[in-house]
C-alpha cells in the first residue's frame, strides 16, 4: 500500500500506521526509504521520515534517503529527516557544528 496505492490518503494512512508500530516496522525500512525520496505527497514523506526515526538504529540502511530528504521541498519533511537521523545515530556532516567537521 505504501508504494503502490495511487491514493495519497491511503499511502498516508499506511505510513502513519508504520509510525505507530515503531521498531516493529523495521521490515518496512526498504519501502519507507524509497517513499521518502520518491512519493509526490509531502505528508507521506513526512510520516515515512517519522517512521524511520521511530524504528531507530534498525533503520541504518535509510541514512542515504534520509540525508537526501534534508533537501526536501517541505520544511517539515526536512526536520523529520534530521530528527530521524539523530534517532538512528547518524548525524550528516552538514548538521554537525563547524568545529566538528575537521
């Protein structure tokens, strides 16, 4: 449903359910990772980022897509991606303070 359904409300509901599942949604990491960069609906991308953050360290394979989402056109998606990266335990270089980048 998350990737295939043409209705953005259905995809949003699927992503929201995965947020509520938390770590139990870890098998959905590949679908969430794809949707966070490819879905046309910003709400879906937002909930995908939140779900990945709730999954935590088990979502480490989503670091690339989450880092790409830091440049999303929607500020809420950008924020959710940054929070998710922090919960996964990865801080992209561009979020690090300048003194820590050396």
